[in-house]
C-alpha cells in the first residue's frame, strides 16, 4: 500500500490530540489518545515516552497556543498580559493542572518562555537571586486565578448560621464578573508589591 501523504503520528499530532481531549473534558490517557487518532496504543510509544512524554508535549502545545513574547515593553506591562493569557490557559484546561505541576518542565518551547520571563524581570531591575521566587509567585497566581475562572458560578452556598458570609453574598457578583473583578484586584496587588520591592 502507498504511504500516506502526511504522517499519521508525530509528537506534535499526539500532543494536539491529548489537548483536544482535555479541552473537551474527556479522558486523555494513552488509550484515549490512541482511539482519537485511530491507532493502537503501542504505536504511540514509537513517538513518546509514555504518559509523562505526552504531558510534556501537551504543555508545549499549550505554550504555543497561549504564549506571550516580550517586545521591549516595561516588565509590568509584559507581566499583565502574561498573567491574563495564562489565567485563560489554566481555566481552559483545569484537569491538566495537577499533571503539569507534578512533572519537571523540559519542553524547549516552555523553557524558552520561562527564559523570556526571567530576562524581562532581570532587565526590569529584579535581583537575579530573587527571580526564581518571583516566577514561582507568578505561576501560583496564574494557576490559582485560572482555576477560579473555571469554578462554578456559585462558589459558596452557605446554610444557616453564618455571621457575615451570607450577608456579603447577597447582591454580590457571580460567575465571570466575580472572577474578573477578583483577578483585576489581585493583579493590582501583585504588581504594587513587586514595584515596591524594586524601590526598597
């Protein structure tokens, strides 16, 4: 039989298939990806190193879809755009979060994105011995607010007997409006704190 004009499998195709399943809220293990691509699970192992390899391919594809690249703007403007993009990245793929944070980052595109961030921070005046700590804070912020955006419209449903929570919930914003307002407040607090460190 003639060979297909395009490959049935490649690392990029496998990572994209896993990401499509994740976005759809479906299982994205080796067997599920193989079914999605119409191949045997064993065929995937010719291109990836098991599920860990697939997760790293998915991480790389995420960065390609959501990456923010610096163009000489001030560090805080770059950070605002980065946080907004990453917030949506995690909100769109909440099931991936435990897997992403449980594995060492090796994908070249992801490493390059972190290198961009480290460079922007150093050029913005942050001491090199603080840059990794600031990056960890940024990551935690983006993950947390991404999961908040993915949360249900009704985050709290208290019963009887609350002293304050029920009262402040009455008339409060719900859903995306609540999440957006919370995120913008958080971004302001984070940036104010980081700016304050630069002038100590």
